[in-house]
């Protein structure tokens, strides 16, 4: 029943920061998904008879690839596959299942916040035994193998019914279909004071959670409405759809504008939140206030002790390099370590496993803790709810108090999407070529204090990651960062991160666009964005 199928390599299967992402028609090419999955298995050792977790975000083509992955796992010698019912497993839930069940690893089928549909995006990511994304040594081995692969192994067994909880088998491998929500919800109950949050809702607290027709819908519906007692209808767009209802499942102010407009209206509920395609990102909006992901990380870290799971304090905080320094000030006051890493959640894994940090975050709306080894959108929402229940203040009041104590890092990210790849690479190469000459230069009234190409040495295993983004720092603490994103599927995405710090009273309530205006002009002058890309405005501002 096991076949060895001859194949030829594809040259474009290099995993990015979160696995391999391409358009659906690319994955539908003959043997394309099979080649990549086999390349993953060929790059691993010691999994014979072990457990593999398989699940995804319900996007178009998920169900087909899940059946392929099950049959290939059986053919390659795994002893058990754990699959979310309907193929559904949010990325953080998959991480939890891997950890709870002692699995060897897992295949997460998602393109995260990217759109879904017959002509949209698909992705495959391998997670290791700690529940986190595969480190670079594995992804590099997978890419090397994908360029040489000449065969893959697959069972001829029939498709498994993935829509009913229970057990089956394929060529001697047990296939267990599980409730995708149960293990995750049980974990959340150990971390947060559900009784306090439930009492807050009983007292009239209202919220709006937009699941964006993505994977967190079943999770949010079960936890927020059923277990915590949020009023019916609090969770919107909760049915996962293969094309996310024709919308872009990225929880930012562009794609979640309906939620933003609601929260800025006179009849706004007390709290608004959203999550993305695979459930690992979050958007936090209070009544009349948007909380940037960088500020949310800092505020969650400063208040985490109010939740039972973090009552003993934090070991440390980690943030990606482009994320603002707001969390640094919290770490300094708490007397704990602050670690600045490259973009990509996999870089937090070693720090979490070594017990150096408890909470991690990225400016791209990802926040999480040591409860799993992925960022976790619904976890961030629940921690905010726990803090609101204990402090009995509004989001706006909590933010104002935080800025008064720590100062405010005005922050924005400008995304230039689907830029010609050659043009984007020329921009970055030119920028890197003049780094040595930039310090001391005055640009748009700002004096450059330092300029470098960020390099990270992992404090746990001493591995080095180079060329992780160009940093331009100015006198007074302002900063601009340039990097190319590894999460798109067509062209290149140039990301420009802008940050300005203000500490004094009277400067804490500026409009973000006004606070950053001179930095925006300086960034274009330094990098020649318009000259290289032909763009005079970013596609997305967050």
C-alpha cells in the first residue's frame, strides 16, 4: 500500500520566516506539496513510530493537503497522527497539542494573515517537538533537500474522515481526530482568572471580537461566549471559511476597519479585538483608542502579574528588533532581562525553553508567552480581559497611566507591498552600502547617531543570524528600520518601521501621524523609497 513516487525538484521551496508560502495554483502543481513535505521528513531523524500533529486554518486547499500529509506520514513511518476536526487547528493550538501530547512535531497548514481562496495564498510550516517553528538549521536542510529530491513516499490508503472525532488508521499508523478547541481552552483556564472575567461580563461589560471568518472563530465562540459569558453576538464572523469571506484576514486598521469604526463610535462596546487567519496575531482596540502591538506588549508585560498564570512575575521579555522599545522600559523597571531578536517567532524558542523570558512580542501583532511556542492572538485578548477585570479601568485609562509612568514610543509601520523584487533588493543593497557614512549626517533636521545591519547572536546556542534589517538611530531616541518581509507570496514587501520616544507630560497625546511626520520624510530621503519603488505612499500603515 506504500508507493515510492519519482519526482523532480522545484527551485522555489525555500521556507521563509514562517514556512513555505505560495499561491494556491503553485501548490497545486504536480508533486509540489508532496516534494516539500517529503523534504521536511527527509531532513528529520528519529521519528519512526512517533506522533505527528497536522492541522491548519481552514483556508482553501487545506483539506486536500491534510489528506496528503496523513498518507505521507504513514508511508514515512510515523506511528500516530493527531488531526484537528475538520482540519482545523489554530497555530497556537497546534503548538499546545504538540507539547501536551509529546508529539515529535507538526505540520501547520496556513499562510497566516494572507488572503485565502483558489487564487490566493497557501502555506506549510513544520513545528518541532517544543511546539515552535523549525529553527534555521532545519529550514535550511529542508531547502537543500528540496533542490535534490527525486522521490516521495505515500500510502495508497483511502482518505480519512476528518469531520468526526475518533480514531482510524492508514497503513498501520493510527489517525486520531480531536476536538481542536478542547485542549487549548483547558490551557487558558489554567492561566487566567475566568471567574473574575465572567463577573465583569455579568456586570455589563461588552466586547466585540472579530474572528474574520478565520480559525479563531470556534475558539473565541467557545471561550468568550460559552465559558466566560460574554453576550451572544460578541464574537463576529466566527465561521471559518476557505476564502475568509472574501476578506483579508489580517487584524490591522485597514482590514479590520469595521471593528475600528465601531470602537471609535459613540455606541462602542468597552473592548474590541480581532485575530488573523491562523490565530496567532491580535488587534486590541479600547473604546476610543487603538493600542499598537508594541504598546500592547509593554502593557501586558507590566500587568501580567494580575493573571494567575503570571502571578510569580516574569523571567524576562523578548521582542523582535523592529518592535518599539516600549517593552524595554518595562523590563528595566522590573529588573529583568530584555532580549532583542530578529523577526520570526522561531528566535524566541530558545529563550523560552531556557527560561530566560516569559513574554514575547512582535510589532506585527504577535504576542505570546511560555505557555506555547507560538504567538497567540486569543491568549493576548484573554490577558487584556483579565487585566481589565482586576484593574477595573478602561483600556484608555490603562494606556494613559502606562505612558505617564514609562513615557510613550510613538510608532508606525509602513508596508510597501508587491514591490518589484529587484527594485527592493537594490534599495536594501544601496542602503547597506552607505551605512558607514551615515552617522553624524543631518537628514530633515535629524542627526543620525548610528546606522547598522542588525546581527543577532543567540545567547543560548550562540548561533548567529546576519542581515536582519537596517537600523538608523537618531539623536534623541528616534529610529527608522528597513527590512524586506519573508511572509509574502508575490514580489517583495518593504517594511519601514518608525519610532519616536517622548517622556515628558504634555507630549503624550500627539496624533501619531504628526509625531512621526519628520521621520517619514527622513526615511524616504535616506533610502530613496520613491526613487527605487515608484511608490509615494505605503499600501498599509499600522
